[in-house]
C-alpha cells in the first residue's frame, strides 16, 4: 500500500513539473519573441506610412492603372479592371464586359480597389493580424504598392494585388 502512494506522489510531481515546464515555455515564447515580431511589424508599418506619404506628395493630378486581384473572391472581384483617378474623381471599368453569375453583363467592377485602399489594407493586415505574411513591392518613382501579397495567419485567407500600366494623364501643378 505504501508503494502505491509513493507512485501516485511521483506521478503527481511529474505532471506538475511538466505543466510548469509547459507554462514557462509558453511564457517565454510569448514574452521574448513577441517584441521581435512587434518590431518587425512596426518597421513594416513605418515603411508603409513613409511610402504612402511619398505617394501623396508625388502623385500626379490624374492617372490611370490596371488592377488585378487574386483572392478567394467572386469572379467579379478577380477580373482585372482599369482604374482612373482624375482630379479626385474615381472610375473603374473592366477591360471587357463581364457576365456575372446572375447573367447580367457588367462593365464596372462592383468592388473596385484604389491605391489608397491597398495602403489601408496593408496597414490593417499588419496591425490586426499577429503574424501576417506580407510582401510588398513599390513603384520606384511614385512609391505606390505595385505588387502585394497578404496571407493571414489566423485563417486560410490571402489576397494579392498587382498594379500595372500606370499612366499619367495630367501632372500635378507646381505650387
């Protein structure tokens, strides 16, 4: 009978030690590695904000570009379209009319995405997701995001954008 009591005590101590090791490991991973991830996210947000400011300062008065989006979205959202921003007025048109799932023909995307929206989506992904995989390439002259990939860690969700064929329609007037 003594032997059974000793083995229960030993088992209890072993379980307690394993739980303690598990707790310390989780605390270490949470407290020690998180600041490095936060620093990396902070640097990414800082770079995004810096490039956004450069875009705002250098963007032309009027311009046009093609947006292509890849995601687990409706076909209407993944078909490339031409986005035009003329003196603050925005229009979007498909390159070719698209037949929707309801059978109607669409010439305009129902959910167009603009350069400002892509900056917002990138910043939101980094701030709201603890470990997003974000890859961004910027236009060398105007600093808008030209190639973007966001994969969220908490769900099997991704989105990619490509902005191409950027064309200036009207330069910004000098001050």
